[in-house]
């Protein structure tokens, strides 16, 4: 297994982090605590009461509190071919959506890619999408892999799965994977595990929750705006299902 770690935020914010860590090391400050921060869910977070206060301002949406059943509901919608977004927990730090501010779809469905590119993200069609995959599915889908949790490295998927999961791979058969386990993100892990129960694959297509040219959504207002502007099938904000009227 390669002894390598790619910082999840590989742009300016990663440089800032590196500069801070270097200075701390020069000053003999203990930085061992950072070893426990395996996935960077370090951003803002909103409570259900915050969400309810926000959605009350909109007259063009319908809401339903899914309570503890929201992960199962999302899984069923993915397998049914719907494309929607989820917003829960702390926002990801860096340019990758890692399941807390994500647009999700079924990678078995080739038309999902076209719909996301043309209607939702409105971006160039050659850009690949990245899959979130259960950690326990890694050996099944890849000959060579190591535990990468941040979509920073690509692995070549076994050819036998190319036709089964066309939305999860690029034209060269590689997938820039986020391997997901229950410890790092229990709710997201539950969604993907339920998907596997329904269709046999612990794999979902995950792209950042934003329109092309916009920043990743940060607040509930951002999420509702992008949801309405993109025409997605549904949005789930901290367990609250939102649909357009």
C-alpha cells in the first residue's frame, strides 16, 4: 500500500494549511491531533430549526420532514433514477463534495450523466464525474487501490464493471473515488449501503452541489436557490425533503 497522502484542498486553502502546519512544526507545536482528522468536515453546519426557518420564506416549494428515514428515502430515489441533492452536517473543507453538500445519482444510468451536465451543472460534457463507493466494495471493483477518502486519486476499475457502472468511470476506465466508511460519515454510508441492498452496487455518483460557475452551496438559502435553478427532482436539507410545487 503506498504511503501517500494528498491534501483534500489542493488549491490556495491547502497552501494556507501547509504554511500554518510548517510554522507550527518550526515552533515545536504538537500537530499529532491532525492525524485523527481523516475527512475534512470542518465547515458550517445548520440545525433543523435553521432549515425550517429558511424554507418558511419560500412559497414555491413543498416540504416533508423525513425524520430518521431520510437516508433510506434518498437511496430509493437514487435507484429509481431520480437526481437530487443532500445537505447535512458540516460542510466539506476544500473543493470536493464528500457527501455533505452533494448532488447524487445512479451511476448505472448513462442518461444521468447527460442530464447533470446539460440541465443541472450546465458544464462541458467531457468532464468526468466521481463515485462515492463503500470501502468494503473496493477489492470487488478495483485490482489496485488504497484507501483514499477525498476524491484526490484515480484508480482503474475492473473492466467487467465498465458497462454496469458507466457513470462512475472516465473514458479511460478510471474512477476518482471517495471510499466511504461508517465512522467517517454514518449518514452517507447508510445511503450507499441501502443502494447496494437495492441494486447490488455500493456505488453512487457524487458531484458538488452547485451550478457550474457558482461556489458550492454553503447555506440553506444557497441550497434552495440552486435546487430551484437546476430543476433537480428533490432536495433533502437535514432530513427535510423539498420538492418544487
